[in-house]
């Protein structure tokens, strides 16, 4: 299936709200959706959360760690 909508989530030390954001995106009904998370060198648990979502839902989430 070809991606129709790409959502880019910029994240930096956002571990307190990131799960809520990504879970909300995961619940969207558009099948041709991709979520690209850009972790800008976070020093808290943000990177681990990004990796967890990408491992669990690889068809939906991708992460770029800077």
C-alpha cells in the first residue's frame, strides 16, 4: 500500500507526553498513514519510547535519531 499521509513528530526530551501522542496517531483510521518521529538527541527516555513504538508497529512508525 502506498503512503498517502506522512505525519512528522519532532521530539526532544518529551517522554512525559510522547506515548499519548503516538498512541493517538496509532488509533487513526487512515490505512495509508506513516508516522516519522525525529528524535533530536533527547537525553531522557524519549529515544527508548520511539524505538518501542517502531519495534511494535513497524508498518506505521519510523524513527530518525539525530
